[in-house]
C-alpha cells in the first residue's frame, strides 16, 4: 500500500489543499507534499493526526470496509485557532467536507472576525449560541443575537465579526462544504 497516495486521495476527496491539511495537522505544506509523493514517511503519531484531520483513523485507513459514523463525540472534534483574527473553529463532524454540508462551531473573542470569504456557489446557515455577532454580506451588515439564526446565498463576499466586549459562539453550516 502506498500511504502517501492514499492520503492524497483522502485529501482531494475532502476538497482540502495541501496547505489546509498541513494547517489542521500543524505540519508544513512541504511535508504533506513529500508524504503524498512517498518521499518521506510519517511517525505513527503524525499519521494519526493526519488521518483524524481527514475524518478517519488507522483501522479504517488500512481497511477496505467503510462504515458510516452517525454520532460524534467531544474527542472527535478538531479545533484550529487563529490568534490574529481572534477565533477558534471546531469541526464538529470530522470529514464532513465529503458530505453535502459542513457544520462547524465558531468561537469569536471580542474584536474577533472570521476570514472574509469570496463569493461561491451554495448557501450558508448559522445559529448564534452565545453573544452577538455582525454578519457582513457584500455591503450590508446584520446583527444576529443569541438564539437567532441566519441563512443566505454565498454569492457575495461575506464574513462574521464580534464587535462586543464578550465572546460569541455560533454554529455555521455551509453547503457545499467550504470551510
């Protein structure tokens, strides 16, 4: 079995770039590139991290059987933090990039904001769990409070900010997967 080839296949199936996979695993893009070309081999712990970021595990990776997972637990969640923009993304359904929709949980610190997303096909939905957020779509902005939701076509530039003094959290679901 060519491990690198199979990792690349999983990465492409999940619509991830080498850089995105590297960021999720705290590795370099160069390492992922070499790994996919079987020029280097990962340690077991690095392979486990990569596979978790791709929504699988050692057993399933080396098995030909594919079992659909229905329930996800705290230990399944993968998080990445952006200190500059002051947010934490939590992939609450690992490997959801292969599905029709991709749910994530976003925690925004005061003054934090998500990256500006370019127009793309699809739709996005969100539900505010805590605090207040400002949703920017094109030249318009919308205040969304705890317990409220938003839904829009993603055909204009868009991002979300927290302009309050308290943290905010929200579920954000994109279809097709875009995070």
